[in-house]
């Protein structure tokens, strides 16, 4: 089981949701986050002082079978790809050792197509 996190621009969310539905990714968590950093840190000057600007992003998280990781990552990459550096987002992939249901402490087993 693998966890995929995609940090994307908010205006790309509808397109990403459509792609995930087409790929039958049902368990998806979506969060609004603020992003700071990277090679193109946005700064602004106000009354002579320079400030860093936190950029609003959306984090999309899902669990997928290790057999489907490449397919999902490739589809996400196509959906969020931008023409400017730093304008497309980031995709992270983690291996998940186990998932435990909080309510009863049982190990969660996911069936993936």
C-alpha cells in the first residue's frame, strides 16, 4: 500500500478530482494548506519592508495499491503540469506499513482494483 500526496494549485482541484474518479481512487483526503519555499519564493514589499508570502495550495492525499502508483502519479502529473517553474506543484509517494482503525484498533485492509 502506498500513500500519494499532491500539493497543487486550488484551480487544478476540479481537474484532479475528475482524474482520480476516472482511476477509481475512492479514499481521497483534500486539505487547504499554505506553502512557503522553493526556488521561487514569493516576496512582497510593504512600507519599505520585504515580506515572504505564503501561497495557498491544496493537498490531495490518497492510498493506492503499489501496483497502481505509476499510473496515478503519471495522471496527476499530466493534470497539474504548469508552464512556469514552481507553478505546477509537488507529488510525494510514501510506503505505508499499516493502517489502524482508531475506533476499534483493528488493522485496515484495503482492496484495490
